[in-house]
């Protein structure tokens, strides 16, 4: 990397020399009336990772907007830096200089593609420029070699991944919700466990929980008596009167006396009067703020517990029918509680599953998940590390997400008199959702094979493969290096054999014919897959014809 940065610094100096090259000489000139566009590079051969300085100069009259190329238009070279435009005012004219620092990390012979410059409403194209990228020769007798280090992941902080943040936030909220849910269920489970106790046991347990020391020391007689009487009335409401909680003191005492009179419960008259006095003390404390002494308050608590015991002991034995009804009620209640526990476990499991899925999305990102699920989708292909290779003779240079596989083709019969070679390279097949075919033909002599003949043969090939409802359009096509051909595009339906499924394909085909060679590049993809369309456009844009093989 240090070598690269040193080269890059020296490259800035070389840009000045590049301006000199543009001023006194040029690699290509497009002139239309008063406008001239020139381009040049400071070297036609560099080492891997070194900088080649590329410049475009525009000369013309003032008043016209000039748009220089940006982005991926320099592919297969990488743009390290795009410099600001230098402007030189020469009276009624101007001279604009746009400079780029380019590099490539793979050795080989490359072409810097033609670049489009827009001046006003007119479009100009520079010529493509050849560039050799050489390997760096290493003297292993002097340079010590080391093992290759393992792959290390580097996080890209160039832009915020809002989807990943959203997954983390939703996952965190689900986790918090799950924690609250579990805590509440555990609390309710404890409460429901107490609710399974008989009314008498629950009442006694509630009395024991009343912290008389704390409440009375704080002089909080109102809360103390509220809890005391609520427990007592709750027990009576459930076991005896069924309206104790809504009753006043007088109404409750009258109801208790009726129960004693009808022999539904056996309570001594003195104990009824004693309980009535406790209720009146509670009314004074709650509604009139007239508090008894601390000793009386503690004594009232003991008397309430004693009264509840008297009621519990004074109830006559239940009949067999009443016992059956109570048992049926208890069993039904237990059944509902068990079902509630099952529902709770299912809900908790679903929440945990959702949280795990969101955590996986948050850690890996939606793009990796989508790529994993849709292996044949255009999205997955876009995310692969693309490879540029040359296939066949005459050679077709093309960038694809996967290396194409050679499919042997036998030249038989009359074809042997015409063809000296026919090579086919494939990725996928028609029944898959995306496929690529590169077909190169070598003729024994110049037979006058034309692009139009190639277009006609394409129709026959699609029909032979079983395509139906074929829609065809064509237009002239030119690669970035200037090779002219034909672009055929459209759609067709492909019924998958032995199934009822039909794939609706869109296709784009490039056809070239020159001298004793012809080339065809086929790209088929499923309709309505926007990512696959992007893959197709990237492939088509990368196609170049190696004329040296013709």
C-alpha cells in the first residue's frame, strides 16, 4: 500500500506533464464547429497498483454547460480520485481540463473505454485508450516470503445501514417486551397459586402480610383499616354473604345476623358486636380521620383474624352436591390455568423466534439473507465478485458474476465445410431464472456472414428451445471500443418440460460479424426482476470483441 500511495503522489506531478501532452498532441479529437474534445494518458504501461493519470480537455466558446464523465464509466479501471475542473479563460473562449487518477490491481491488457462528454445539447465521445498493467517482479532470493494472512472482515462505515439499525431496535423492543411478559406471567403465576388456596387460607395469609408496625408508626390508620376490612369483607363476600364488599357497616351486620338466624353460620352474639365495633373504628379512621390508639388498632387486627376463624368453623358441613359443585369448579379452573400456561409458552416461543430472526438480520444484513434465500436471483448475482474473462475464438471479453462453463459443440456434416470452430460457454439454463450464453463462430473463409443472418438464427434458436410468444426488437449497438453490431431484445414464454410452469423471460442478445468470425452474447432473465435487469445491463456494457483474433 505504501508503494501505491507514493505512486499516487508522484501521479499528481505527472498530471502537469499530461496537460502538456493534451496541448501539443492528442489521442483523439472530436470537433463540431467551435468545440474540441481531447483526451490523453501519461503512460500506456504501468505496474499493478500504480497510477495512470487520465485527462479530458474541452475547448470552446463560453456559455455552454459541460458535463464530464463520472462513476463506473472507466470500468475495468478504478477511479482513485476525480479532480476538480481547471478552467482557463482565453477571452471569448475557455479551456476546461478534467483530470482523473486511475489504477488496476490485476495484470493484463486493458482498454480505458470511450468517455462521453456533453457540451450543451451535443454529445462527444473520446477514443478508447490501450493500457498495459504489468506484474511486479519479486526477487525471491532477496525478498523473504511469508504465509498469506487470513481474510479479515472490514466494516464499511461509508453510509448508515438504516435497515440493520431498524432490525436491532425492533429486536431490542421485542426482548424488552418478552422480559416484561415473562415477569408479569411469573408474578401472575404466583398470584394464581395463591388464588388456588381456599378463601379462609387466603384471608389469613393476607392478614399476616399487613405490616402493622410500619403503617401505624407512620400514623397511616386509614390504609391500615382499609386493608383490614377489605380482607374481612372479601372473605365474607366469598364464603357467606356474597355482597359484603358493596355493603355499609350496618347492611353487613344485618346480613350477618340473618345468616346466624337462619343457621347458615354459628357465631356468638358477643363476637358479632365485637366485629361491628371493629368496622365502626375503621369507618372513623377512613372517613372522619378519628384514629384509635395503636394498641386498639393492633387488637382489632387480632379480633378480625379470630372472627374469620369463627365464621370458618361455624359454617355447617357442605352437602355432597355442594362438594361436587365445588370440585367441578376447581377442576375447570385448573384446566383454564393449564391452558393459559400453554398459551403463554407458545407466545413466548414465538417472541423468542422473532427476536432470533431479527437478531440474525441485524448481524448479517438483509442483503445477505436475501442472497441466501434467493440464490438464483439477480440481487444475489449483483452482490458476487464479478470476473472479466475472454471466451472463444474470435475472443469475446465479458464481465460476469460467475465464470462461464464451456459446452462442447461437435461440428458435423456440411458444417465442417464452413466452420473451423464453434465454441459455446454457459451459465445457467432456460429453466433457471437467469442464464448467459457466449457463442463464437470461426469460418474457414469469409463467407459474407452478416449481423442480419445472426438475428434470424437467434429466432430459430429460441423456437428450437421451446420458446413461445416471442416478441422481438432490434437496434444498432456499439461497444465502448467502437465495435459495431446488433442488439436484439424482447420477451418470450418458456414452458418448463414435464411441468405446468411457464417462465416469462426477457432477453437481450448482442450479435457481431466481421470477416471470418462471428460472436453472439445471450442474456435471459425472468421478467419483473429489476435486479436481474441491472445484471444484464452490466454484462452488456462490459462486452468487447478481441479483433486481434479475427
